[in-house]
């Protein structure tokens, strides 16, 4: 066989392999949820066919490794990115995400982190052309068959517990324009714990539900229990345990009121905070909830057809 013929066959083989990989990557109707092992931080990726939803970006560029492993190599778009709140262990990796991918929608509350690094993220967002969505104004969102209900925060906490940033170049955000200082991002400042403002999302795919909690505080955990009760929800398949398994997050009321099948904890190995705390692990164990930890198992992949779910 001549060299020219071998080259032709090699090229045809590569094209065939690429086509097979493409069909395999986007052909499944299942929803996949990956809790990325980003160390002491949070980052969760949801994918279905060619749709990706990323919740938080972790403390550094390690999130890119998770995206590379769980997205087709030719797909450089992420449909939705959610930043639960502006703390470094949740937003730092998003700087690299916005440098590497085209993001269509960015959901973030309007609080400012008052840090140089958050200013870098605001500049990346402002220069990307992404549509910034204020979660206190848009409570229900949809991406394909994935439905996102924003349970918290509501507009009341933004009004009562924050103040508008002064309109100068050092504080004005670079997201979409609003009626105040020039951008949703960094529009407000607060003296309260930023965890109090964590965006909490209930995701639904057919009959499967997942609760993503950011770093919600105990008072908010109790409030979420009441919100779910008001909605008639007493069973959720998947919960991301708040604040890396800190005892200052999940409450007994929430696990008493709602039956959870699996609980995922994102924490770094041998982290200096002792996360996850024994109190939280015991609380989950007492309810028979399966606990999955990134500090023990690395990336945690769960797949569901909308009725049953399994660990991959």
C-alpha cells in the first residue's frame, strides 16, 4: 500500500472516529450532573445533549479540567453559568471559564465582592457579550428540558440589607445596564456575610429534582424548607450540601421536612476548616441519605433518565 493511500485511510479513520464520538456525546437524552473536584470550593456541571449549565467555578482554573473531561472537545459554548455568590472559592475559576468558553447567560446576584479578582471577573463578563440575569427578577428559567427555579434570594433582602454602590469607575460593574450604577454585577454592597445571599436553585428534569444550595446559612436553610413545603415538595433526589459540609449550613429542619436520596459534599482534601463537619455527616446518616464527597471520590458523576438515577 502506497504512502498516499495510507494517509487517505488514516484521515478517513479519524473522521469516522470523530463522527462516532460526536453521536455518542450528544445522542443521550439523559441528564448528567458532575460535582467537579476543585479542592476547597464549589463547581457543578449539568449537561444534556449539547446543553451545559455550570454552577460556580471553584477557587482556581482546575474547573477547566472538569469541563474538558465532561464536554465534547469541539463544544466551546456554555449555555448557562450561575455564580451563587461572590466569594473566591466559587468565582475565581469563572475568570478562566470566560476566557476559554463563550457563555450565553450568566446568572449572578448584584452584590460586589470588593476585591481585585472580582473586578477582573466583572471585566471578563462585560467584555464577553454575555446576557447577565438578575435572579431576584427572573424566578423561573428553562434550558431545553432542564427547568431552573430560583428559590432564593428574593428582592426583599437586596432592598433591606444592602445599599447601592456609589457610581464611580472603581465600583461600577461591567455587566448589562440597570437603572442604577451601570451593571448588575457589583451594583450593591453589604456588611452582611455574603453567604446570606447565596443563589439557591431547584433543578428539574422530568421526575428528577436536584437542589443546589451554594453556601446558604442555617436561617436560609430553614427558609428553604418552608418554601419547599409551600410548594408541596417533600422529596428531592439530589442535594448539594451547603458550605462544603460546614455545621453552619444545613439544618435539621430541612432534612426532616424533605427526603433526599443522595447528598454531595464538595470539599478539599485535608482542608484547614475540618469540612465536612461530623455534625452534618451524622445528620445525613441518621436519615439514611447516601453521602458522596469530592475529597474522597474526586469528580462525582450522576446520570438520570428523568426517573431513575445512577452513579457513574
